[in-house]
């Protein structure tokens, strides 16, 4: 009793909201935003059709450029090809799962490489000064130019096509992880480092017991960005690889038929977005499980 | 008796040979005996923290010698002779109270059983046994600083170096912590070097007060505090306590006057 009382008097933490009630609330706000976006879309169409010709509009509000929300949702439940049996939703989900496998492999490779690079740069300032411009430059080179090269090189080495997709995906993934690892490893304040020095701790001990734990919140922030980037990398990588099973080919196909069936391209774009969100949410879940709330960067 | 800490002709210059060169300390001589409680007192910029960090080998002197337990300060640091407490508790957020106290023991490769025994003893010493599984952010400022003291003493260093450890606490907590520190000091017989800019704090805690002045930092006086031990709450109401405070204040002011006329 005395102990609990002291606890209430002396602790300064905020009362914890039960984790999954918070999760439910988050899901609720996500759906609310989705609904608002749908209303905005339909509202633009209604108002746009009333003022067309009078007010210049960026996008034509007709059903060919902007199909109704219910048309887009409806097309998910229709067969994707004439005479086909499977509805578009199933096809999209299978393709998304395929693309996700490539992206996940790329994400893991890219994150590990990004972390190792960040750790090396953090340890040797000379490397940071000399390599950083090239690391930044690597991200300004258009992915569309690099992707075919990677596919051809990987093909010559006899690697399976999806490996090259994962490598392209890793190329987009490593950068945020490197930058944030570097920042995170340098985040402990000088006193925290001096404390270690007063124990005559070795560099390795300072790294493992201080710098790495301090860097974790930064690294998780990077991983959430990288998760979505890895999906983009995989989709772009699928195009020159000629892989027919992923979202890349589907997006390409539907883009060619945009004028006759725009709703299917929108549906596929929506599918790709959902994949990115789900992947990022998985990383966020891993963060929840490994970091207490007070240590998360939001 | 051989001194624990012996500082001879020490000077410290920051940014030597550059435009923003600062003479932080000049010609410091000081000896500290085993079991003493010595405060370094002075206005900000007088180099008291710099002197503490020189003793702890977190920085090295530009000139002169710092000997600790009969060896150079760098060797003393490698021999883990120092426990450090800073103004900020500097607890590691991802570790519980227990694991924070264990940090130095892990670094020093203590066996697991010994780590646990020491941690328990230390948490009992600072009266925080009930909070062993708490995280730092769940504790008040005073409790965090008690954990920092427990952590500093966990590996039984012969010297405790404290850099304004109670500077961030409110007055009431501060007085409680001072009592607690004196109790710990009398129980552990550790030599304490304590940096502060509070005159009553220095007088209440110390066996000797080293008064310092700024630009360049140097020692202007060393005052023995012969108040009866152990100190208690009543000590603060003792006439001798006020006499000593006046003596320290005079020493600080005398130097100010001299500085102004120079």
C-alpha cells in the first residue's frame, strides 16, 4: 500500500492507454480519412460538372478521367478479363503478395547493408566525408535507368529474375537506414559517453551498450520509410525484368487500357498503396513490440 | 597519510594557439586526503567542472600533474577508481533501474551473481528497492539522481566525483538528497569531490571548501569546515554554520573586489 502510494506521488509518467484500444482508434481515424477522400473525390466531380467551361479545372470531372468511387470498388469484384473467372481483387492480392516477397527480400538486404554502412560511416569520420556525396548521388540517379542494367547483369550471372527485382528494391531501401543509423549512433549526449569513458569502457562496449540502443528509435523510423520505398522499388524493378506475376505488369497493362477502363488502373494503384501501407504497418508493429512508448520517435 | 588526489601546478587551456583560446585553469595545487568531502565552489566559468574532469581524466591538463591513488589520472581511470555523477542523472532510457545500476558492472565483467548482489545492496543504500523494475522516465528527478549515485558506487570506486549533482532539483528535494548523500558517504567511507555554486550546500556537506575564481580559473582560498559530524538538519541552524557561510562568502567577495581593481 505504502509503495503504491509513493509510486503515485513520485512517478511522473502519463497513464498508459491500453495498447489495442489505441490501435482501434487509429483504425477508426484511418477509415474516416478514407471516407473523407471518397467524399472529396465525388464532390469534385459534382461541382466540377456544374462549373466546367466556366472555371479552368486541373482534371476533367467526367467518368473517363475520374470514375465514381463505387465504379472503382465495383471493378474489384468483377472478373478482370472478359470470360475470366477470377475477380480483380483476388488477382490483385495474389500479385501484391508476389511483389511483397520481392520487396521484403529487398527490404532485408537493403536494411542490413544500410545499417552496416551507417555503422562504418559513424565510426570513421574520414569515410563519411569521402563517401557521403556518392551515397547521396546514388539516390538521385533515376531508378528507371539502373533497373535494366541490374536485370541484365543478374541475368548474365544466371540469377533468378526476382533476385534482380529485390536488388533494385534494396537500392531504394538502404539510404534512409544509413542516414538514420548514422544520426542515431551519434544521438547520445556527451555526458552519456563520458559516463562510459569513466568506466574505461572499450569502443565496442560503448557501441553495444550505448550507441546501438540509442540509435534504435531512429532506425525504426527509417525502416518505416524503407518499407514503402521497397515496394516502389519492386514494382519498378518488375518492369524491365519482364516478371508477369507482380503488381508491376498489372499496372503497366491497365495503364495501356486507361482510356477504356480507367477504374481498373485506379483499383490497381489502390492495391499498390495498400501493400505499402500494410508493410509499413508491420514494421510499426515490430517497433511497438520492441520499444516502449516513451522511446518512439513520432 | 598519503593523499588520494594530488594536483600539482596544473593549468588547462582550451583551443590552444587559436583565436578563441581560453585559459580555464591556472596554477592549481590541491591535495585531498582519504575519506574527505571536498567541495569546489565558485561562480560559473571558474573552471570547477574542468578541474573535476581533469581529476577524472575525462580531459587532460595542458601543464602540471594529477596523481590519484599514487598513479597518473589516466591509469586511475583504467583502474576504475572513479564513480561519476553529473548534473543530469544520465540514466539509460532503455534500461530499468536495476539494469542501470548494473551498467558499470557489466562493462567491468562482474560475474552475474555478484552483479545482482551489488545492485540489491546499492538500491537498498539509496532506498529504491521498490523501484527496481521501473524505467527512468517513471521516476522523479530526485529518484533518478539517487539511481545515478547507486550506479556510481556499484563498483566500489575509491573516489566519487560529483558535478553539481543536485543543481537541477528543487530546494526541498535538494536538502533531502544532501542528507542522503552524507549518510551514504559515512557508510561507504568514499572520498568525495563535489562541484557546486551554492555556498550553503558546500558548507553543509563538506569537510573542506575550495573557493575558486574565474578568468583565469584559480584557487583563492581553502576553508576547513569544522562543523560537528555527523551533520543533521539542525546543523543548518548552528551559529557556526552561519559563521562558515560568511567566511566562504567573504573569500568569494574578497576575490571579486580584487578582480575589479585589477
